[in-house]
C-alpha cells in the first residue's frame, strides 16, 4: 500500500475505555467491506471496520496484489492493490475507524436492540447494525504436508506472494494446478513478455497430474513456454526434501511412474488453494448454508434483523461471486440498515450527481448547471 495513502486515509483506532458506541460495525476490510463504508457514509451512517489482517484489501491484497482485475465498471484494468487504494481514497470523507489484526469473536443482541461486539484483542462495541463482509471467512492456505518442511516457511517456502520482486533472479518451483499456481508461474517465467521486472532465473511448475483447474488460456501459455524451453512442467508430488547448512536446496518429487527425482531450487511456492473457515461467525446464530450466510435479496439481511452480509460470504438464489455484485449488495444493505440507525427518519434515495446534501457529505462543491 502507498504509505502516503496509509497515513492520510486510514484512521486506526486509539485506546478507548469501555465499549465504542457506533452506528455500524463492518467485519472485513476487503473491497466489498470498504465500499460498504462508502454506501453507509452517503446515508450518514458512521462505521468502525474490523479485519483479521494487519492492513486493508482482503484477499485482493493478501493473495494477488499485482494481479490485474478487468471487471470493475469504468475501470478497464487495475490491480488488487490499486483497487484497494482507490476505495480507501473514496471513503476518506466518512472518517471510518479501522481495527486491524483482530477477529470478531462475540456478537450478542441486547435488550435495547443494539449488538454487543467483542474482538480477539478485547475491543468492544455497541453497534446498531453489523455488516459481515468477510469474504470466504477466516481463510488459511492449505499447507504442503511433508514432515519437517514447515521450518522453511517464510524464508524459502511461501503460500502467497506479497512482493514479487523478492523472487527475482531465483530458481523457483511452483506447486499447484489452479489459477494461482499457473498465474504466478507465468508471471515469474523468464519468457514472460510483459516486461515485468521480477523475472525468475528459472521456473518449474509441479502438479500431481497433467490436468489443470486453471483457465485454459493460462494452460496453453504454460505449454507454449515449456515447448520453447523457457520453463518446465513436472508431473508428481513432493515426498521429501534436501537441505544443506539449514537451507532448503531441493525437493524430492515422486512421479506417476513411482520414480523419485531430486529437483533443485532456491524457493518453493505452494498454491493448493484456501481452506475457508467461518470461524466464530458460525456461532452467531445465523442461518448458514455450505459455510455461507443466507440472505434475502431486498436488503441482504441475514436471519438476524440488523445483521447484514455482503460479498462472497453470503448466498442466495443466483448468487455470483464477483466484486461488482458485492458492490451492488452494499448499496441495498445500507438502505436496509437505515431504519435501525434512524428509526424516526425516512431515508430517500438521492444521487451524488445532483444532491447538495450528498455533496456536503462528500466534501465537494455542488456543480452549477445552466
């Protein structure tokens, strides 16, 4: 994240005695959670945001900050990090407070209609509404199950790429058969034609079979580069490793022919996908279907009035797990929450193009039309 954006836009929580009283608690600071802050802000609903990660952006920043996104309306292409930075800039007028590195552990409905919310770090809230925008929940990469190899995690064994430049000029073995493995193998490949400055010295893609779950175009590109001897593809599974002076030097790969071969490397990148877990959310008394929260499509309310769910964590007939779908859900959820925050007030739909009130909320001048 741009450090200037970090200091100017992010308002992180200060020490506070007792529960923080607020209109809304947003659980999750990914793109959908950030846009939820925007839609709430337009209705003058103040929000605090809680995320288990130490920074905003959710999966977009945690798993693929440099990967291009092409389906954000009016933005032909942007990276996950760029999308996050722009959303942070967009919500700046609303002064949301962020609570990073903590997980919401407790949600209890009070007699006065508000919710008592507590986090793993002891932060407490009294909130009129809750918005769950937690993506796939508390996710963890599926680990490589080879005894003893975990000691190299964070130095030579990685399950996500935070800074691609760290792998420039290295001999990489990339493991997996999905989009993440294919994308990063192509990204780091010396034959990549996009001019990326973080090309590896060599790339070997390793998968347990010769079929892939990834995009056919990526598979075709990988095969093309293998034919040109600009990368290698090996079928097999890692069954052991070699080390010298405490450093990982090679992995032992057993193929379908039952022969074990030694593959030298500098760095091992493993992409076996995510293991989604709802975590404490599963204990909040909400209707759940296949680890997702059931919602209506009028206001994206869960089975508990006052608690809303938006983005990948919810499910309803016709649900599509797209960022732009999550943005739409945020708008309806904000209007659905308004009666809980302003029970005596009728909230009308207004347009940011023409509404002087919204211009004031956004801190912009109202245009003069001839």
